C-alpha cells in the first residue's frame, strides 16, 4: 500500500514540478510541507499495521498451542490408561463335568462337578510379572473340583496362585510364592505330579529352546514350630530334532521328599504309601528319593501330530515296591476350531514309587499301589472351548487288602479357557 501511495505521489510531483514555474513560491513550500507530513503519517500507519499483524499471529499461535497441548495431555492420559490395561490381564479356565465311579466292593457313585480357576497377571516391568489366582474346591493339594449340590449352599474358593517371577535375562527365571509346577512332564503325565498340584516355595530355571533346567524347593512345612520340611526338585532336559518331521524331548530329574517319620500330611491318610507305627503314632515308613526319566517322540501320522511317550520313576530309599512307569500315545492336538485328539496310556505305580499324596488324583481313585489304562478324547468346538471324555479302567493292587480291586471311572467334560 505504501508503494502505491508513493507512486501516485511521484506522478503528482512530476506534474507539479512541470507546473512549478507558474505556482507562487509560498504555495509551493506549503505543498511540500503537507506532502512530507503525509509521508510520515503513511510510515507510522505501516509500522502500526505490521505490529497488528504480528500481534494477531502471536495470538493465533498461542491459541493453537493451547489446543494442541490439551490434545497432547488427553492423548497422554489415554496412553497411560491403555498401557496399564495392557500390563494387566485376566486368564483362567472353567470346566463342567459329569462323573461316574464304579469301585469293586463299594456302591457306585455319580456326581456333577465344576472347576473354575481365574487368575490376574500383572507385568510390572520388562523383567517382572506378578500373579494372583483363585480356584474352586477344598484344601486338597491335587484337586480344584467342586461337587455340586448340598442344597445350593455357597461353595469354597481357595488361594490357587500367588507368585512373582523375575527374568534377569530372557532365558532364565526366578519365581517365588505359590505357582504352577514348572517340572517338565511328557504329554502332561501325572505319574509323579497331579496336574492341579501347585508348588509352594522358590523355583529357578533356564532354557535356550534346545536345553532346559529347572529347580524347585517346595515347602511341605515352612513353620519351624511345626518341624520344617521341604520337597526338592531338580531337572535337566533337551529338545532335539531327530530328522525332518521328528522331534525328541528327553528329561532327567531328581526329587527328594523327606517324610520318613512324619504323620499324614493331608486328610489323615497315606494314599497307598507304606506306614509304620512309632510311639503309638502312624507315620511314613520311607523317604522318597526319586529318580525320574522321561522321553517323548513327536512324529506325524495321517497329517496329524503324533506323540509317543514314556515316564519312569524309581525310589532309591526302598528295596521293593519302588518303581512306577507310564507309557502312551497321543494323536492330534486341539488348538483351533474343529481340531481333535485321542490318547491312550498304561500306568503301573508301586506303593512306594512316589509320594501318593501328589500323584494323579483320578487314576484308580488317587495315590499309589495302582495300575491300569486310561483312554481320553477331546474335540475343539471353538478355539477356547472343548468337549471331551476320559475313561479309567484301573486296578488298586492293595498291599494292605492283599488283592486287586477293579476301579472304573468315566468323565464327560466341557471346558473353556479365557
């Protein structure tokens, strides 16, 4: 605008200059004075206009920054909320079961049972996880089943998990508290440990994918006022590729359970283990110093995964009734909707081969001094929902009874994971 004004003024001056000879000197001086005043006014207006533009721009910027900062703050809050929700997750399972038991010498039994095990897991740092879980059932260390009935009375809920796991490096871990058993078991064998058994104490482990090692100290009793005792577990193993389409997992373990001279640990029974009377009290006759070896070979048959497995245990603290083994085959694997699997296994477990309290609670009614077969099948209705059945046709060899007793058990299940 300033340039336009001066252009017009310039033409005017030229025109005036051409006519200055005809204008009196006084009037000419007055005209020049007016022109200079007008020029100064134009300069002042231009400076004021620039200042106004700068002020307006600053105001817009300040307003834009305020809006942007508010949006950033909101985004940060949402990010923190999302980050916290991503660090904590619920997991667990629920199972609904019909069960029929036919044991020789006893009345037949039918019952409906549930098992619910919700757990909360929080990742509190890149290296540390804390877990807390509950389960239905009683104080039984090898069962979370809850039988329905009793006039719809409220059912028991117990502490199932309470642990912290620290991974100082990616391939190793340290866990303390009550936690799922880290011991490797081929095809989830329950020859020594029931699947519901939880370790209570401290565990350490390492794995690089091919080789692995675990060690656990489990408190049978941690209170010195009640005679401290514990269960020690150590295991090493390897995952090997035999050839294309064939794998081998082998593991060797040592388990030390010093219970000799102790009374019953749970429910005032010895679950098939030998006992003696000392000072008028019935106590365990032996310790359980167990050597365990297991092998699982993975193959493919009928375009399905096939596993052949063996689990073996021997108690070195006794000279007889000291051995147990389990052998079986598993075809298929349920992971996605429509998947199915079938499994057969045979088991023989001498009276003092392992601690009867913590072995399979379903096989022949639980405990040791048992033998027989188990057949099971599962079908995936959905990725997280299955239906299945298990049939136990077993015998309790009965060292105290002096003879075999047949034991049949049928289970019909539907289960969900989340």
